[in-house]
C-alpha cells in the first residue's frame, strides 16, 4: 500500500495535480476533458474525490478559479485535493457535465481506483475497466497487475486483461486470454465465447483463427462443466441440510421406536413445536442477535416436557398395543396443531436468520454456501454426537440400552424401566424440538410444518433399522441427498415416488433395515 | 341353509332384514330431498368402514392407505362422469374442461374407454384392486407387519396424493374432477337420481356386509384370525399366511373402491384431498369407535363419527379437530373394544349381576404386539 502511494507521489508533484483538478471545474467542455486526460496521465489516487464529485455534480468553481467539492448536507465547501473544509470565495459556480465528459472520466476513475490502497476498490475498478473498453485499458491493467499483491485482485486483473485481449487483433493475445479464461472458468465470459463461436452475418465464424476457435470452445466447455459442478455441489448442500432435518426427526424416532416399540405420529409436531419455540424466543427477545442460542435450550426443554407428559398420560397405557398408539398419537398431533393454530394463527410466522447466520461464504466463483445451511449441518453433527455420547457413554444410556435389549431382565436388575421410558420419550421429542430450531432457519414456520416431515422421517427409520443411530444417520443422509439430486432430473414428486419404490424394494431384501441388530436380540 | 345359520342366528337374520329394509327402502321414500345425498355419503363411509374392519379387525393389518383405494374408485367413476358429457363442458370440447384449460389436445391413453359405464365401473374396482394386490404382495411376502406396514401404507398414500395433486398426472390436479351432469343419462341434480344412488349405496352396503360376514364366519375367516393372533404358529400349521392376508387385503381395497365409486356421484366432486393420509387414519377411528372385528360396529362407528363431524364442523368449527383428537385418544385408552365391546361388557355385567356371579371379561381382539 505504501509502495503504491510513494510510487504515485514520486511521479507527480502537487502542482500539476492541483492544476488538473482545478481544470475539472472549468466552464469549457474541452478544458474539462483535457484535465481528465491529464489526471489519467498523472495517475494519482488523490484525484479520485474530485473526479467523483465531478460525476455526481458536486464540483463547484470558486471565484478564485479553484475547484471545490460542495457538501450539500453541511453546506460546506471542501478543498478538492485535501478534502478540508475551507472558506471558499463565493460565488460557487456549478460545473456542467456532458455525457462525453462522463465517458472520458469513467476509465480514468477506474484507472485511479486501480491504485487505491483498498483491495475492494481495486477489485471493482478492474471489473469496470475491462468492460469500459478504453484504448489504454490493457496497458493500465498490465501495470496494475505487475504491482498487485492481493491474490483475489490479481485474478480479477488477469481476467480483466483477458477480456480486453479477447478483442485484440493479435491471435496470440486472444489465445493467451482464452487460456486464462479456461483456467478461471468464470461464467461471465460464457456469452462472449458463445458469440465468438457463433457464425457471423456472412455465415463464416466470427472468430477467423481456427486455433483460437478451438481454444474458445475449450474455454466454453470448461465454464459449462464448472457451472454443472457448482450446481451439483449446491444441490448436494441443499440435500445435506434436508437430510439434517430428517435426521433430527429420525434420531428421536429411532430411539423411542427402538426402546418402546411404539410409533409416535405426533413426532412431526415436536419439530413444529420446536420451531414455534424459536419464534417465541425471537419475539420475546425482540430479535436479539443471539436469540437463536437461547432458543436451543428453550425448544429442547419445551418439547421434551411435552414428550414426558405424553408418555406419562397416554402412551404408557398403550405399550402392549402398538397399532393403537399410532392412532392415539395421531389424535394428539391433531390437538397440538389446532392449539398452535389458535395461539399463533393459521398463517406462517417468520423466523429471521440472525445476522451471523445470514449470507454465506463464497467457495469458488458462483458457489455460495449459505451460513444457515452450513450451520444446520454442523448443528446436527453436534447433536448426533451428543446423542451417541448419552447412549454409549453415560449411566443413563447404559440403562436405556439394557431396557431396549431385555426389559424384564433390566427391571430385575433394579433399573427403573418406567422412568427410563419417560425420559427416553422426552429425549426423543427434545431432539425433534432441536430439529424445529434448525428448520426455522431454513424456511417458513406454520402449524402443519411437522406433517410434511413425518412420513419422510418414518421412511428413514424403516430404511435405517429400528433403534440404530448409525442406521438413522446413513438413511437420513441417503434419503435427503437422493431426494434433492433426483429433483432436477425427475421433479420433486416423481423423486419422492421413486424413493418410496426404492424403499419398498429395499425392505424386500433387508426387512430389518440397513443396520439390523445381529443375533437373538430382535425376537 | 346351515351356512346361513352359521353367519347369523335366525333372530339376527330377521333384525338384519328389517334394518336393511329400513335403510334401503323406507329411508329413500320418506327422507327429505336435502338429506338424501348426506345419508348416501354415510352409507359409502359405512362400506369403507366394513373394508377397514375386515383388514384391521380380522387380519390385524392397520392400513393407512385405504383412503387411497377409496379415492381411486372415486376417480374411476369421476372419469366416466367427465367423459359421458364430452362436448357439453364450458369449452364445448370433446376433452374434459381441465384438459382444455391445460392446453392438451389429445386424451391421455388411460382415459380411453371411460365413456362406457361398464368399463368405468370395472376399472374403478380393478385398478385399486390391482394396486393393492401388487403392493400387498411385496409387503406380505417380506413379512412386513405391524406398525411397519402401517407407515409404509401411509407413505404409499402420501406419494399418491402428491402425484394426483400434479396437473401433469392428468386427473385435474388439485381441483380434481367435478362439474358432473349425468349418470347413465339421468341428471345428477334430479331428486329421483339421488334417491336411486342412495338406494344403490344401501344395497351395496348390505351386500358388502353379507360378503364380509360370509368370509369371517367361514373356515377361511378362522385362518385369517389365526394369522392375526399368531402368524408364526399358523405358518407352522401349514397355512401360508401371505396368501390369506393378500386376499383379505385386496378384497378390502376393492370394497373401499366400491364405496368411493358410489360416493363421487353423490357429492359431485373428487380431488386428491380425499386420499390424504389423514383420511385413512380417520377411517381407522370409525372402526375403533364402533369396535374392531365386529363389522356392524364398524358401520355404526362410521355413522357416529361422521354424524358428529357434520354437526360439529357446522356448530363449532374450531372444536372439530380437538374433538377428533380427543376421540382418538379416548377410544384407544378407554374403549379398546369400541361401542360394541362396551355394549357386550355391560350386557355380561348385567347377566352376571342377575346370576350373582363375577363378570367374565370378553376376550380381547388385540393383535399381539408384533416385534419389528
């Protein structure tokens, strides 16, 4: 940065710079254009504010025939070179700017921006300069490229040069440009390349040189395949975040189904309750930046206590009758949906992403990973690990596994099986509640939210095998990603049907799911 | 003659005949015009409840896909009703209105033949039957049962609902098929036609009941119940449970389709919301309310639940879902044998009190908790 500044000061002292800037405020169009050209030759970033002021009609001519920048907010005149507020001799005359002057000033501004100490400014300038098509653009860009240290700006400059060189009459320059373009696979060039390859008005190809044509075709293919890759990775991430939500639902289902042998049709409603808990926390904290962090324990505790309550009052009495549990829990889900509808209304409510989850990270050109989706995937990894830890490494988990394997024997050994039942049911519902928090970051929150996930999450459990965490993880990932990848090929509905057909065929071969318990445990 | 006595006692036969006479002859003669389609609808629900009871109460298969078979039967009939008025739609086109609206120029292949009533009638039973046969074969063959089977049938229904919601599927998308005018040349708006449809439904209901009763009192029915209660044991005894279940399942689907086919001309519309998974589960609650494995109880349950629904959705709309939800919970918790079971229990208590004995609880009809 210092190098850039000293470089420019070494070239031009303040006197010719001051003269050229004063010339911008002239009454004659020719003088202005001449001064713009001079500023371009001086190549000093200190002229940027004056040129900007010229473009925005803020430049004024003082009675001392110096240029001043008018600040319409404070009604102050500033020195065009230093930016200091000065007592300019009035009257201040406005400067008339014709389109011709603007056209001349644009590339000069871009050129000066190229010398700016701010990398973002240089980046924007490189893009502007490559499309403006000025005669000296190539030379300017080359000069900027030679002294550029920032890799991102360096690439942008190289591409800008390539864009300029693409129009060069020298076939070798065009070839070199195409080589750079092919390596960058930047899809901004796609239409230009297609134009080059398309036949012109006389039927002959627009690009006369055969070698260049081949290179252009190669570059075009590189861009197209890069686009495909970006699309594929985008779909994959979408599928992964869908899989994460499925996994939240299926983890809880797998645990409760494995332990208790009952299907909880109200499980989807736990997702919905978790999402509404997030909404409530957001409203209660007036959208504080960290409401989402507070929502995680709130959603977990709310849904887990609903779960424990359900287990104590209803499900406990139906353990011997799994089919009827299905009906009873369906009835409960109807009640939950209607209650939420009465409290929050039938319309969707909006849960905003906090600012630290908004936006995304650009991996490569055109591929943006939204933070919300990345966050959901990360969250499910953490929660799955926590569930695994609870089940495999804690005393409670040991009890759960013992009851799952042999309830009577576990009871004989003094394990409070009924309390384990209630707690596990609460845990399963709580995990689904966490899924609701995740879901609220991905889309709308409405009373019927859970209904659309419940069938898919059942399929995950069927596919993965009952009570198997690894199975649930593998099946959720598989179904989520397959669903998303099938969507562009066959449409969302047909994709769902294909997945169903696949599951039906799959359980022909392995009725116990992907990860069946081995041995005599399943009797 | 012996076979008839096996099905019912003489007294029960005469009561049944009286009830059939009442439903099929007296009601259509005396009921006011506005009530006839509603009652006809209830009769169709009764047939569906019979189908559900046959498969759940006797074979232990809790299907969450019967609304699909019901709706498919309805779509078959709807296709006939649409085709029979070709050229009389809003657009005066040979094609049904929704196809003109979608800018289709040719009838999709699966719509051919539906202008003929006999073809449509056969297809509206055969298509769902075939679907049930294929699906059931895959399911029962791999010994999928219990809650597993339930959720797979639910997934099937869900997928089909999504499919039918699509315009491109060719069944009118989410509007479904509607604007019917005539059935077999008789205008659907005429009170006479409606009464005839009602009578047809009543006859179908009585016929379906007799068929179900015949099956469950037969030797075949006893094997089905044995499979329900102890599938492994009956397999060891040499009965291939797959075939028994598959037959009952498919028959039940066809009965349900019959109910749907009779339902559509009476309500005048069929759309994909009829086949939503929630409708299937509602069918299960009809049977649960009446009492599983009782046939007549199932019909009664369908009438009670739907009567309650008609009344409550008009009187206090917000309360209906609560009432339905509470019904699901209360019936499973407190009334596992349904109203019929409750009646039987009260009766045995009464008899016991007269005799001064401890009442004997009626045997449970629960299928065993099937380990997945």
